[in-house]
C-alpha cells in the first residue's frame, strides 16, 4: 500500500441506513480516512496513492452510495456539487419539463439540484438567492424571464455565485443566457399556415415578457414581410392561462370577419383556445386552425393533437448546466448568449383554409 497512513480495519457492513462518511469508506477499503479524503477530493498528494488503492476507494464510495456534505465542502472552498435553480412559474407545465431536463443533465454531471420557486415576486426570488448562496451552491440557474422585476437581475448580477439565465427572450448584461430562436419558430408557424391558404391569422399572446413579447413581435414583423394585413383586433394579449385562451378566442370569433387561424404564444394558451373552439361549436381544423409554441408533452394528446413549435429543452438544459459548471459568469471566455433552434411539429389542429375563407380576404386594419 503506497501510503504512510495507518489503515482502518475493514468491515462487512453494507447498505447502511445512515449518512455515509469518509470514515465508513476508509473502514470498508482498509485504508486511512485521510487517504479517502485525498482520493475523493482529487487533491494532489505528496505521498503516492497506488492505483489499486484509489480504485478500491472509489468502488467502496459507489457501493456505499457516499454523498459529500455540501456545507462542509463549501466551507473548505471545494465544489459542493449542488446547482441552485430559481423558477418563476413552477405551475407552468413548460417549466415542469424544464426542471426535469435540468435535473437530469445535472445528475449526469454528478450534481444535485436545489429548487426554489419565486412565485413571480422579486422579494421571494431575492430571498431564494440568499438561501441558495448560504447552502453553498456552485452556481444558480434562473428559469424564466424576470425583466419586470429588475431587482432580481441586479441581485443575481452582484452575487459571487455564477448565474446562467434561461428563456429570457434575449441577452442580459452581465449574465450568461441560453435562449431559443423565437423568431425562427414563429416564422415556421406563419409559413405553415400561409401554405395552407390562411390569410386571416390572429395571434394570442401571454404576459408581455421575454420569450412571449419576442414571439408577438416576430409574428407582426413576419406578417408585414409577407405583406399580409393584421388588424389590431386580431392581436389578443391575455394572462398565460388556458381560461384566458377561451376568453381570447371568444372575442376573436365575435368579430365581423373572424380569423381562420390562430397562433398562440404558448401551448398552454393554445389548449385553452382548443377548449374555446369546442364550446363555440367550431371544428378544428375544419372551421379554425390552431397552433401553439413549446411542444409540452400534453400537446400530443389534445383533441385534435396540437401543431406547435418544439422547444429544444434537453439541449438547452445541457448548454445551461455546462455553462454554469464550466464558465458561469458573462465576463469569462465564451459567448454571453447561446441561441438554439426550435422545430415545427405538424399535427392535426392545422388544416387547409376553405375556398370561401380564402376568397373572403383580410379585413382592413
């Protein structure tokens, strides 16, 4: 054994019902606790550690399901293997999937996730940031736009913990971001509907923040580029809730010349619009085509199934976790913003406009 430490007697204990310590690993591997500490911490050792000893220690750590104490590691200045995640709207189905993707990617990198819910309020997110810092997380991920709460971003910019923000609708000064190309996604939806013969296309937007505002702007710009008119009353701005989708569609279909297709800024709103169409006795896509954005899991199971834009959630999570662990702050090497491409998913909720609808044209703005 290539160490000058006195070994601890081996033990046959397995699967202990208590918190495993380095002392337990040392007993199981027949080495000293200091040898275990040097192997697991990865610190340079002046005293050589034999490869078979190192391997035996690592195998016993895995067998005993050893987890390092994050607080103790943080106090020593070592990595705690914890990532803090602050999510603005934990009840949103999209962010539920995003949290799962971040957790899976973090686990693959050997990290655990500490989750905090900001409830959309700045003071709660700031308090969460302080809690995550005191628990010595190695980095913080911010899920969802908080541009309406500037105190949150300012507080995160000033924290010593690296911060990466996701789904912000654009770059943020002093914070690395991972975003989706909302313009490309909306262009794909508009082009799909235009190819089906639709010209009277309405847009239902959620709360005017980040991604949502970018999608609305992209819709208006894309329609102008196609020289297609969009009446003011073809744009609905509502809360990000399925019930608001029902309300928005009811108003749209009561117009003298209603739209033949509706783009929703999120699948959550699109699902509400599908429900509203059913209540109004409209056939989808026979009387009305409905499309969304995000491709949350339930979108494939609506009736009819929803045409939407698929957000590359897993890929975005991988980039964000990598940035948080390997780079962190925007003043380090590497791009400040990563933008990933979405993809169109055509299902049953979009169909061809009838000849009568095509002939009727778009009402004047």
